C-alpha cells in the first residue's frame, strides 16, 4: 500500500510521516545554478539526493542539438530525517530553503520520487522520446519546409529521422526529416 493516498492532503501526509521520525524525501530549493554544489554538500553529509535532468532535441541555428537541463530548475529532492538533520541542511552554501507549507517542511510522497527515478537513467537523466503515431498531423518547425503541415508516416529504424507526407499543390511527396523538426498539431 502506498504511503500517500489521494484522499489525504500533503499536509496530513507530512504530519503523519514526521510523527514516525524516519527519513522522508523533501524538496530543497537552491540558489540559481547552485544545484550541483548543494548535492555535493549533501553527499558529504551522508544525505541521499536526487536532481532529475531531462534530455531533449532542439533546433539551434538550423541544426539539431541534444540539450540537457534540470527537470525542475533550482529544485532537488533530498532524503533525511528533518528532526535530526534539518538544522544542518538549511546552512548549506547555495541552498535557499526547504520547501514548506504553512511553515512546515513538506514530505514528498515516496511514490512520486520513485516514479521520477524510474524514468531516469543511472545519471538521473530522463530521455525525451518524442514519438508520433501513423497518420498524425504534424507541423514542420525548421528547415526549408518550416511552418508547413504534414502527415507522419513512420520512424526510420536506427536513426532519429522520420518519414512524412507533405501536402503541396495537390500532391503528397514523401520526405525524410529529423524527428526534432516535427511538432504535433
């Protein structure tokens, strides 16, 4: 049975977890771009932390580039006993605050952290896999066919390219494009 049920509020869940006196996952807000510094300090203190990142493809100057950025910029998860370690954590350099509701640090339901961790690889990176279904209308967002509408046909195996049908002057030529150039309509 999960620790957190949808029938109770986050406040009730937090209060129940804090009474037990065991470790709980909390959301910690860091100063801008200081997440890795906070993680290093927490690790030195023996506190588990998790800073999920997301990788995605984007267009930059007409080229496809893979980018990695924080899933929640300036926020990370840490697992600790607030009663014993909370005072120590708030004084870490680069840390802004422990996210709280009504002045009480809020425990994050374990199922939420587990779900995010399951989607991430060993480095904490969640890979975006943009997939389209056959015959789905898409918009081309880069290249010579920018802003044109097309119909998704299929993924090409072993590459990040896809096949689409373009509607031009009553014909439907088949194109092969990088997946990053398509957006669903």
